[in-house]
C-alpha cells in the first residue's frame, strides 16, 4: 500500500499546488540572493572564494575582445597570449587558463566587451542577455507566475554565475521557433546567428529540411555566409586558420579527455567517458542518442500540428545531439519546460508529467554535483525522458483529434424510441 501511495504521488503530483508554484520560486530567489551576498563578501577583488574569476567563463570572451580590439584577433587562440590578458583582466597572476573555443564569428558579437573594464563589462553582458532570456520566456507564457519560475530556474542561476552565453543561445533558439511560422526569414536569421556555437546547429538543418521550410533554410544559410565573410574580412584569414588549428586541442583536451571535467559536460558522450568507456565507445553512444533524438523530433513534427510540442521537441533535441554540452547550457531546458507546462495547463497533464517537469526544472541544480561525486550522469537520461514525454503527448493529441473528428454512429446518437 505504501509503494502504491508513493507512485500515486508521483503519478498525479497532488503536492504541486498553485500556491506552492507561486511561493517556491520566491524562496529559491531569497536563497540565491543570500548565497550571492555571502559569496561576494568572501571574494577578494574579482576573485571568488574558490580562486576563480567572478563570472569565471566570461574572462575568455572579454580577453578575446581585448586582443581583437588591440589588433591581434588570431591571438585569441594562442594559449600564452590569451592567458596573459586573462590574468591582467582580474589583476591576479595565479588565475587559471580559460580557453576560447568559438569560431571567429563569435568575435563579431563580443567585440565591444573590452571597451569597458572587466567588472562593468560582465555586468552589462549579464543584464543584456538575461533580459533577452526573460523576454523570450515571457513571449512563450505571458503570465506573472510563469515569469517567476523562469527567473528562479536553477539553469538560469548556473549560467549567470558562470558569466556564460546560455541566455543568448536560448534567446536565439526560442526566438527562431516563436517566429518560424509567421516570419520564416527572421527565424532563419536567428538560427544563423546560432552558428557562433556550431555544436547546436546539428539538428536544426535536419529539422528544416525534413519540414521543408525553404525560406528559413535560405535565410539561415545566407546569415551564416554573411557572418563568416564579415569575420574573414575584418579579422583576416589568419584568425580562421588559428581557429581550425585549435579544434584539435578543443576536441582532444576539453572534450575527449575532459579538460573541464566530465561532470561539467552533460552529454551522453560525457556520461560514457565518466563511466570509463573509451573515446570510440563514447562517440558510438553519442551517435545512437543523437539518432534517436533526431528521429523522435521529426516524428513529433509530422505527427502533430501543435506548435508547443514541435518547439519543445526541437529545443530538447538540440541539446541531445551534441557531445559538447556544458551544464550552463541546461538553461535551454527552460524552453521545453515552459511549452510542455503550457500545453498541460490547456489540455490537462499526463500521468507523471508534472513530476517529470519538476525534476527537469531542478536538474541544473544537482546534475554536475551528482555526476562528479556519485558518478551518476543524470542529465542525458532526463532529457531523453523529456523528449519521450513530448512524443507521448503528441501521440495523445493525435488520438484525441481522431476521436473528436470521427463520424458519429447514428445508432448511438439517435434518441431511444
């Protein structure tokens, strides 16, 4: 009886009341603010208590901007040159090295960062990209309580404390999906701008081809070509050559050997490497997961006409496709969570769906620690479950549509005589 009661609790999630959905995000924010205040008080200048720069991952784009503004764009891929600027940026010669692993296209976006000192630049970057994140989430679900959930989302906290660009990626992906039907050319531009993080561009072209969105394909292609041409013209061929030369280092050291830690990477590839499998086996696992994700995403787009399910599937699939996905990019899960929650409010939640959404909402809070301390890489499984739930809802909506539009049996509908 006790086991059945526990299952029923997860199946229907009666504990997830409206009152708790209103109160808990605010409690999370209180904890965040208090923790941040203590963290800042314990910091020394621009170095946090752990010895990392405040906004740790912001230091390499700021330093890349500084080198570019001072006429040395190809040096952003030179370890010694970049590291020297990073140490100067926070006035600490002992700060660790943070590599710049982006194509020169990204230099077009971050070029103005070093026009102001590091701390002010970090503040401006955070405010601007966080505003883009909130605007996207508000566009999906313009309800105050939903916005509080977005603000308190642990994925947003992880991205913010790392000074990373997950908010920007989410804004471009979410904006592209929100405009793809009404303004396909604008959607293509947004998808094209995502080329600054090419690992997230694997599934999008497949999806666009499978759904025959030719105008969006053309717009995205032109955008990528223009960005590449501009970066080539402004920064020179030497910068692109340096980038291509750096790919081997990034692949071997950062990805395959876990230079940043396999617990920080949240992909199926990283899960396999964390468990001690060879590089070749890990790539095979990643390929299998990517293939499954691509098939499910395309099936959902063909199976149902519901936009929320289309968008949730693609946003989840984008993360599952790449072996190079860090914990700060789990902020992108805010998109499928919001769309599935919106669909559930409109048409009722499926069994276990509320519990799954709560689990995925909390995931960025513990995914890295669980992988690092208990060797349990839960993120790939959680994302697969989220994609499976989207497929289950697509199937349910198809059955519901068929029942609602089935011809009535006159023998069942005629009055009894």
